[in-house]
């Protein structure tokens, strides 16, 4: 059984966490007034996007329609999806009945609906031109059982075409965001008499014909679901009829194909009324008129946006228009714990007066930023806001990935369309070039680093901006957030000293941290040793590591003699290091000095503490029962490891290391030992990577069996792995 059970205090936060949207093609809490079979009305809401939308009450309890009785009832989790209950909203309290809020179909089913939608369109995507000028056509539609629009024509004309300074319109939005590179003028049809209300094409079918079938309440509706052929046929027939009805009114002098691809650049259909839950036909969406042929001025209508009267605004229009220009969505279509972009880009979320798309989106999909300057030399740089036409975008490569890199932009609340930003400052993105958009993510093409963010924890995306005013002025592999890659591995970015917000903002690009240290521990090993070990998750031009130690307090560190170990150069993968320190009793503190290839020094920031007992604990000695040599630890290792062995009786002991050719490369122990348990450290600094063997010889082979089941002639061999 599958259900999505989510409880959050804020409904707005909950919807963002489920679908990462707030106002563009994805909508939330769209009011619905539904008639039950007994004639009563149900007031509820619809939320979602064109691929998956659903009904729910004000507390988030999902509502479905019984396919037989026609009643709208609360949903219950069922095998592979949702099933109807007998609980009718307004007559039942779902919380007292044990109904879970925010139930949904499986995320795999949502993804399958999207894939089917996209796969239905034959051939490659056809996009409107991103450069130059083109004419957008808008057509008003109502159904046979509906009266005419009551809206003034000027409402929509201004929404599309208002070119007044500071005015929010589709025309002004793309003028500002493209730096004047694209100009979109919209002609609305049917054209009314001057100063009157909207005039629309009226279809021959009632509204119910374009809504899902129900045996009781809507027997004329389309069958087969939103992915079925009947829904497609009805939608496309409706739109073709609307196009045909206004075709003769479009002047032949109007060029509707500025990119000369034989297709009308873009058409918007505005349908009377509101979006309908559990139905993608009457929900804002972009699609293609591929199953029928409709022409305007000899060019085929293909790519289109469908909008609903009650939900249309400038933000929705601009989001869908950028789809028509070729841009992907930056929100997840299925629910996810992480929202990759949040409220920083129109393709992730929007308001009626939308924000810009990010600078990288302008560069890749709009072609409005001509180049992507790459920073490779450490130093101080400045960057202008995305509202500026130049100096507004930088790329920083990751030393650990060939497919992922970082981009930097500066967001500031200036101009007409950046006022709705959640903050101001430098934004740092991760780009995964193997992806296109974020709809199917994770993995995502674009991700914004934010406080508390990880691969599985969302963090505070609205606080993502860096600046001296926010007190967040640096990001690297050990900060919060760290510059992690899609896999969670360190990315190698080092940004610091982010400046104040002005006409530009400055920052310092540094080299990656020498090593990202994890699992730094110091463990007491009897009788007189401390095993210090650590893991370097990544290394950048690492020459080596040296331990420093302080007695009693974590200050006044001094180098630990003989503790230097060779580094791994530049490598993105983890490697474990260890060192066996022999000390006097007492509390000890260790830290790691990192040395890069230029012999510059830094410290990891990690501190390992151990309390070395000052007196032996009085206890009965437990001698080993048999000769035994244990597996070395750590293994694999670089360059030191510890070999433990046990002697049940006093013995002559030789512990040796051999290479694969059988040559003795080291002798760790060669002396007589009392019975007991021992450790020996092996330092392989002078050896190359590979498999080696260590062999313990104990006792005298000529004297026969020994006590406690052991043998005075004991020999045992094990292997160890040295990894550089």
C-alpha cells in the first residue's frame, strides 16, 4: 500500500514541500464549488500542476469522486494509489475517522503521467524564437452552456501588452529579463468593439464535455483519464475550432513565424472559468496541437498555452511563455524532501508580478547572456545583478567532477520584476550538465546552496543569499552549507569575503580546501599507545598530513615526532590514514596540519580527544588461549596500519611483511615476548600501492605442541592492502 503522509504546521510550507510551487502553472488552493448528486454544494480547493492536480479541503484532506455514486468523498490509501471512502466532506470529520491528510498517488505514477504527456507529442520540441520580435496570438473560449466573459478587454490587453514604465506585463517582463533581446506583442481574438468587454469563441459542447466522465454526475465527460485518447481528441478539436473561428480576422500582413520553422510562434487559449481538480484538460498547461491541423496565415498552429480565466496573471503567462521559448521547469513534479530552487526563479515558483529567471537560465535557454565566463585564478571579483546586461554570471569548475560545476549570480530587488525576491545577495548554484531542468529530479540541473541544506534536508532556501549584511560570507567544503556535489561528495568550491550589497557585490575565490576530514578519532590502546586515525574524503593538491598534540587543554599544540604521512595529491575519493602514538599517560588533544603541494599550511578544524589512563586498573590478567594474528586495522591503509597478535606462552616472535614476490620488505618484531596481547605498527611510506602479506612466527618448531592448545611452532599469514 502506498500513501503520502505529511503533517506540517503551515499549509503553504506543506504544499511547497510536496510540489515546490506557488503561483505559476502549478497552482495551490484554487477555490472549487462542486455539486453533489443530492443537489448540495461542496466548497473545497484544487492544487497541483498540469501533470497532477487534485481536490482537497482547507486542512489538506484529499477528496475524490466516487465513480458510481458521483459523490465527492474523502480518499483513503489503496493498493497503488487512492480509493474512495464513504465519508462525505461537510458531514464527516476526517481527523476523528483516522483519515490521513495530503494523500497522493505514488510519485512513480505522477512521473509516468508526465512521461506519457511528453511522449505523446511526435518529433522534437518546437519552440518560439528567443531573439528578435514575434507576435503571440491569444484566443478567448467559452462553452455552449456559459454566458460571455464579463471582463473588460483592456484587462487582458494590459496583462499582455502594457509597455508603460514599471508596469507588470508579459511584454515588459521579457523586455527586462532579456535585456531587450526579445519583444513579444500579443494580438487578442475575437476582437471586440473598442471599450467593450471580451468577446469569445463559443464552442458547440458544454463544459462537462471537457471534464472527466462520471456515471452519475457527468455522463458526457471524456473517458480514459487525462492520459487517454478521448481527452486529447476533445481538447485538440476544441482548439482547432477556436483557431478556425478567428483565422479570417488575422491580417495577412502579420508575420506569425519569425523563426521560419513553418509553425505559428505561439498561441495562448484563455478558457472561461476556473481550473478543475483531477482534470488536466481544464488546468493551465503548455502542449502541442499535434493530432489536428489548424492554420493561421498559412502557418500551422502547434505549440500553445492553455490558461483559465480565474487563474491567469502575468506570472502564469510568463512562466508558460518561457516554456514556449524552450525553458524547463525547475520544480519537482513529484514530491521531494528538497526544493532545489525555491522562490528564486520564475520556472520554480512565481507571483502575479514574477521574478527573473536565474542568470544561467538566461544564458542556456534564453541565449540573452552570450558567454559563461569561467573563473580559475584565485582572487577578488565583482559581479553585477541579473538585471544588468553584462558582468552578471560566473562559472567556477569543480576539481572533482567533469559534469558538475558552480555558477554565481547576484540578486537585488531592483527593476520591475525583482521586487518579489525572498532576499538579496550572491547566490551560489550547482549545475549538473547531465540534466535538463529539475522536473524529474533529483538529480537536478540546478540547485541553490542554502543554510542547513544537504542532499536529503531542504534547509532554508529563502535565506540562500550571501552578503556581509546577512552575515553569511563564505562557502567551501566544510561550511554550512558545504559545496557538495549531487552525490553528496565535496565539490571543491572556496568562496569567502562576500561583500556588501550595492550596484555590484564582491567576493574572493580561493583554492579548494586541502582535505575534507571525517572520522577523526584518537583511541587508547593498551599498554602505552594511542591510535589516531582519520578519513580524507577529498584531497586537493595534498602533499601530506602531520599530527600536532597538546596535553590537558586544546591549546599550545606541538608537532608529534614521526607523524607525517604522505598525502594523496588531488583525488575525489576517500582514503583512511592512521598513526600509532606512544605517550605518557594523561588527557591528549590532537589536530591535523594539512600541507598542500606548495607547502602552504592549514588546519582541518577537527580535534580528537583521548584520556590516556594514569594508572593501571588492577585486574586479573587474562592470557590468550591460543596463538593468533589478527587482521590489520585500518585496511586498506595509507601509510600506517596496526597489526595485533596474541601469545599464550612466552615465545620468540618474528613479525615480517612481504611483497607479492615473497621478498621481505619489513620486520616489525624480532624478539622474545612474554605471554599476552600485542600491537605492532607498520609504516609503508617507502612502498608503492598494492597487496602485501604479513607473517607471524612464534615459538620453536622443533619442540612440539605447546600448552593451552597452542603450538610453539606457530606460523600464520594474512594479507593487507596499501592504497595511495
